[in-house]
C-alpha cells in the first residue's frame, strides 16, 4: 500500500478573508482523504473510512479497532494541504462519535519522519459539536522537532484514533482553519 498518495484540495475563503474551509463536503469530487492504519509499520489495527450522505447530512465516518499489539496503535485519515499563510490561529472541526478521545495530527515540511507531527486531543460525543483547537495547544510528538509550528509550514491534517486498545467511530462533517 502506498501511503504517499497525491491529494487534491479545493480551498474556499470565507467573506471575512480569514477562515479557510478545508472540507465542508459540499463537493464530493474535490475531497481527497487517505485512510491508513498502523499496518504500515507492522501493527494490526483495522478499520475503514466511508463517505456518507444520511438524512441530508454529508460526513466522513472512520471506524475500526485500534490495537496496541505488535507496537501498533492507530488508524487515521488525512489530507494534504498547501499554500497556507501564517494568518490562521487554529483548526475548527464539526464532529460526533462514540464518546472517545481522538487527535488531530499536523504534519509540516519540518516533520519528514512518520513519528513527527504536532497533535491536539479532543473528545467526541454522540451529538454533533464544533471543536476549536488553537495551534498553541498542539504539542510536538518528540524532542527531535526543533522548529516551532507555523501554519505556513503545514502540509497535512489527520484525524487519528490512537494510543490504546479501543473501538473507534468518529464522524467529520466540516474542517476549517480559522
């Protein structure tokens, strides 16, 4: 499986000129998300990513079993992003799920290794809710990362179920930079 897929992304600027919609699922042909698990490094987690349109609502659903066996422990879906300026303060998502904690992983041009990223954790509930994650709350994954995070270096955004044995189910209907 080639996890270095090429992604297309349509960027829409809001009227105030600051918010940037990464994906609001209005144009299904423009969405390009890659799903992968810890099997890329020998883990045994399993799952899937679906695009759903139910009761007039469009969303992505990631489900699966996260297993820490064999040094694993994640499933995720991610999209490439480019040409971002430093004018953004964070990420806003609209999500629901199975009352578990998930993470957003940000990869930059300065995090080339798979274990390098900036992460922030959030909890989902059964009902849709908006979560605001300022970039200042994102933490480095390890001490090898010497560069501070800056939005202009952003290259991908991932929604991740990680770190413990559990059944994952998370729905995403919107993601934007603010």
